[in-house]
C-alpha cells in the first residue's frame, strides 16, 4: 500500500510539471510592454475574444500608474488596445413609446435621448445637448467631480428590450494605499420603461475578497469618494443663449418637503435631498438617488461649442466594503403637469408616491398661488375651445369681468376727487409751511367727506400682480409650447410671432432679425387705452401727456421679443379696458355734467367747516306699467 501511495504522488507531480512545461512552451504569458494604460483594457486570458464577452482588467482612469502620468483630458489617455483582446465600441438602442435612447459601451454612457412627442426645428428633440464633441451623460469617475470619467470599452449584456448592462474589471494601480493591486468590477445597469420618461440606473462595485474598501483620492474635502456619477454637458433643446427669458437653467434640490434654489459650484455635503434637478424653460433632468447620504454639486464647466453648460454631479462617499449596489432614478423629459404629477399618486411603473416632482414646474414666490389659479382657469377654457389663443382671450375677459366693480368704483373715486380738488388745494396752500398739521387737516377732511384717496388706485394696484402672474404663466406653461393660435401668423404662443424674417441680417444695436406685428398692435392699443382712460386733470398736465405717449414706445422695445401669448393677453386687456371705460364714462356723464355746473356756479368754494359733496345723480324715473 505504501509503495502504491508513493507511486501515485510521484506520478501526480510528474503530470503537473509536464503540464506547466507545455503551457509555458506553447502558451507564454503576455508581454508586459503590451499592457494598456489609463482607460484601456489589459491583456485578457489566452484565446478569449470580444464576441465571448471576456473579463479584462483596466487601471483606473486618471489615477497614476507606474511610469505613466495621470490623465488630464476629459476622456483620459487613449492607447492601442491589447492584441489579445480588442473590444470595439458598441452602440445599444432602446426604443420606447416616448423616446429613443442610444448608449455606448465606451464608458457605458448615454449619448442620445430623443423625445418622440416633442420637436426641435421639426426633428425629435435631443435632451442630451452637446458641443463640438459627442456628449457622454451619466458617466462614472473614480473620485470627485474633477476626476477623469471612465472611458474604457465595457462588455455589453442585453437582458431584454428595455434592460442593458455594461461591465468591466479594474485593478487599483500603485498609489492607492493598502488596496493597491486589488481587483473589482464596475457594472452599470440601465432599466427603461416603455411609457415613462424616468429610468433606473444601478451602479455596482464588486471587489470580492480583493478590495475591502473604495476610497479614491481627490474627493470633496480630501475625505475620499467611491465614485462620482455625472450628467452633462447640457439638457436640450438647442438655444442661442440663456437669456433667462426665452431660455434659462434653474437648479433645485427638494429637502424636507421644500424646494430650494441652488447655486452653481456650491458643493452640498451630505445633502440628503429627496431629489435634485436642472430645469429649463420647458424640459428638465431630475435625479432621485436612493443613497442615505451623498455630496451633490451643480457645475457650469465650459466646453467647446457650447455657450453654457449645466452639469450635475452626485458624489458617492467612500465605503468600507467589498461590494456596493446603488440605485438611482432619473427623469429626463418635459415639465408637463401630467408627466410629473404621476409620481405623486403612484400611477407609474416604479410605484413612486408623493415625490413632488411637479415642484420643478411650479413658480416660486408670493405670486405662485395666483399663477396656479390662472393656469387652472386657462386649462378649463382650453378644454372647451381647443385653442390656447382663444382660451387666453376668454381668461382675459373673465379677469376683466371680475375686476369691473373695482374699476367702476375707481372711476367714481376719481370723479369725487375732482369735486374735492379745490378744497384740497386750499388746505395745502394754507398749511404749506406746516406739513404735519397739513396732513392732519387732510386726514380730517377725507374722513368728513367719506373719501379714501387709495380707492382710485386700487384697480391699478390689483392688475400689477395679475400681469406678472400672467407673464410667468405664458412664459413657462409647457402646453403653450407649439400651441397654435392663427395658422401662418402665430404658430407658437410660447414664442414671438413673425411676419417677415431677414436673417442672417440683424438690425444694428437692436439685434432684430424679424418684423413682428403684435408689438405694433400693442402700441396702438396702449395709446388708445391711455386716451380713453385719461382724466381731465391729466389732459392739462404736460408731464402726464408725455408719459401717455412715451411709455408705450419704451415698452414696445422691451416687449418686442416676448412670447406672443403674453402680448395677446395685454392687447386684449387694453381693448376690454377701453370698452369698460367707455361704458363707465357714459354712466358717469350726468355726474360730470353736474360737477361742471357746480364748478361754474361757484358752489364748490365751500368753507372749511362745510363738507364738499360731489353732485349726485337724479333718481331714475320709474317706468309706467
């Protein structure tokens, strides 16, 4: 037995030696000089091909490798792939009812997201807006927002029509501390839904027993970071400039039930925000991370070919574990009430409730409730008439009807002020050197006459907040985008109309390249409005007459490029106010005649003790039955 056991051991050792000899002779190890540098795969196992999805090891892009300087370009240093393994970039297309997405195996990034139901110059609207070079959104970089994004070519695993996975193995290079040489796998899994603008992105770091922690240098505050997930360079649609009127970018976070406007390049440490967003005029990116804590930063880092960028970085803090799986959800689409509200009621594929994403579309400030009410009324009218232009006219008419009692009262107050004018002037002359006593006498006089000097200004004061609420509504309400009023003239109420375009020629100083009709109609309506509503004392006041003609001209230049929906509202408001004023003037004519007769007979020169009463209308005659 002992001899047989000894013989078996000897034979085993002999077979192993022969195996290693043959392997070294016919299948030598790869030449170290063929190893790749930052961002490129290392040599794979012998005989593997790209078609069989080989597992390869890649140094971390941007981190120092022995003998090779750290990459400084945005996509790292590119070198020739290993001769043994040559993974070629692969494009994966996801087609749903709402969008077409294109992903690249280079970094496992999203390179295109086109909305089928929304157009940009008659083409599907591209939400990942790039400059001179192709955009790569949802990149992963090992470190903070300044680290170089991973640009290695990943292996691709198409799970089904809406789920795709990208994975690649990496090795920690020298200079990464006690974990140097540790191997780990980075996996990016995208999960799209056929009827959602929201998708799910899972970032998986798996080091097995080789890596017991992920802590890369260069993180916020020097504390280290596992990785940074970045979106950029810009959301669509295309724009000439962010002039804060025709297009803008706002940055929000939503924490503890409140929306907060954030600043560019302001790092929010451990923000614990429910979501964060980059919001344009009509479209938005909303990030919903499922991490307990993270650092977030918005950035406008410049890029060739773009006048402005809008980037969002979510920085994953360093973790002391060999495995981490983080789930993020991103909304990349329109700021419409219906599309955003579904994440409040659970009527979505993710079963999300009470996320308040609609806050991205709502205006802030004290006028927000008024704007919300006006939007509600506008939507009701639009559902009835099926034309937003007509709906704007009906909304304007409703506002004027509601304000008519105050307008009428203001006109009556103005007439009474004319009756009290001589006595007011008498008090002012008598006590001109005693301002405090003059104010007391004026207050006493107003009280005796039952007159409130602010009553004539009230209708005008109320129209100011309504105008600004209307401006915000017509400038930001998504459903006005592409809403036609009159074919061939006003095809889009969210944009200025044009009757003649002479681009690329532009007028000097003004920079106009279009002749627009609505601004001229506005000036005419404003001049007529001022003429009709002008009081007798204003007619004799040279300064007031100058204001009457100068202000519409000034506003003509200010409002030349505003949305046509806003000008339509203002023109209709002027026309309806003129009609109201003509009706009020007819109603007030007997009072004015009585006032003129009283002034002619000298009845208005009353003593200080005798009240000055405005003439009253004679009682109406009863009709005989």
